C-alpha cells in the first residue's frame, strides 16, 4: 500500500533527499535545469530544491516535456531487469570480433561511460575490458582447436596484430598459441597418481610448477581428467626430484598444517585468479560464504561468478575452494565430491576450547 503521508511537495522532497526506496512508484521528480525526471530513490546528485518539481507518474512527466533518467529508469516497471538487459546487450556486443571502446559501448546501450562501467562490473564481476579480453581469448581457443593457422586465428580472434597477442599469450592461453593449437603438444608435463587420505590423488607438474592436483577414486578417471587439460602434451617420465615433490604435495593433502613451498602453475582468467587468491587467504579451520568471497575482492554482486571460479579450480586443497560454503552454512557443491569437502572441513576444524 502506498504511503499516504507523502501528499505534499515537502514530504516528497524529504523522500528524495533520503533516496527512499519505499517512495518509488508514488511519484517522480523532475529537474527543470536538466529536463530529466527520476525516481525518488535515484542515486544521482541532488539538484537544488528550487529547480525540482513533482509529478504523480512518468506519463505526466513525459507529457510535461521531461526525459527519463538513464540511471534509475523511472519509466520502467522493473528497473533492475532493464539494467540487466543493458548489460546482457553489452556482453553480446563485447563478444563480437570488432573491439569496442568503453565510450562506444556505453553509447550503444544508452548510458554514460562512468555509470555503465559501474553497472557492468557490479553485475558481472568483471570490467567491460576484461570481458572483451576473455571473449577474445575464447575465440582464439576455438579457432586453434579447430586447426586454424596461428596467425589467422590471432587476427580472426580480434587481436589487432600478432605482436599484441604475443605480449599477452600466457594470459590468454597459459601457453603459446602453437602449443594450444596442438592440444598442449610439446608442453612438458609430469604426473603421478598416488594414494592419500582422501582416496586417489593425481599430481601434475609443468615447467612452471604444480599445474594440477586432482582427487578421485579411480586412476583411469583421474588420467582422463588430466588428458582433457592437456590432450597432446608431452608426458615426461618421473625422476627423483619430481617424486620428492609429489611426496611433499601428498603430505600437504594429508596434513592441513604441513607447509608447501613449491611453485604453482595457476592458469585461469584474471577474475578466477583474483578469486583463487582470496580463497588462499581463508585461514585453515575457517570458512567463508560465496558472498563474503565476492565482497572480499570488491565485487559483492559477483556471487555466481565466484562459485564458477571455485568449480574451475584445478588445484584441490592447495587452492582451498572447499572452505567456501553457502550463506546458511550448507556445503553446496564440490568438484571432488561433498563427502570429501565435509571430511576436509572436519579435519581442519579447530578443536573447541573446554
């Protein structure tokens, strides 16, 4: 029911100053100097009272010659749905081959660059530039996996020239384009499958460091998972040094207090790496919700994207995605099974004081 106390302009002005959400739908206010009308809750800078007038609804404001605010969308029944639609349109534009500047993108969705950038980041957890780079990397991967030549793939993906791609080769693919085109061919990988307290454990190492730590019950399934990551890698034989490093990793899997001073080969998007860094900051014996992780990286609305980054983690325990739970404390999903997640959390739980 509408608040009947806002029947004077003074009452309405107080609601505008308070950016009162409950006043939305009761009236709109217009600014004579800009020719724009807004919802009472609009976050735009307040105008002087002498320049503000009020209308019962958007229709009356339009009839008086005012334009709807492109920030609060007072002419839309569901402004949030309208904002989401604008971001969805922007995502489709960013995924095209032709690169777009922030100004050009904002113009196409009908918003100022500043407000559009804030809206896009709040809903997706990424900047428009990062989204465009991720889409470009995705096109490059698909083209290379289809067997296209490296140079043609680089240019078709939207890189302006080969040199601009090679400056960001590791960021885009985690390896050279030629290696990715051949499914990781010529990429040296060692691996070992061993028993641990959580079942079977596959440890893989590239020239950069530990690149995979997978848990499971079946050696064949673990090997298949590794093969999906590097389908044509050059798998090298184990040596004494690698065997020793595997032992260190297994010790860390079995004992949450054990230290591990080995380099990690962490491959992922900029957003994923930001999430994974936040996960590594969660102390042993504690948990965090997906929303808390999103807030910790400055992207409070990117809860689903955080969950996706957790699911994409290839380094079990070393990047402790098992420490992320639902807001109500429920375990939710885990790439290597909720039973293992429960066992890990129980093992890491701090003993209660008497």
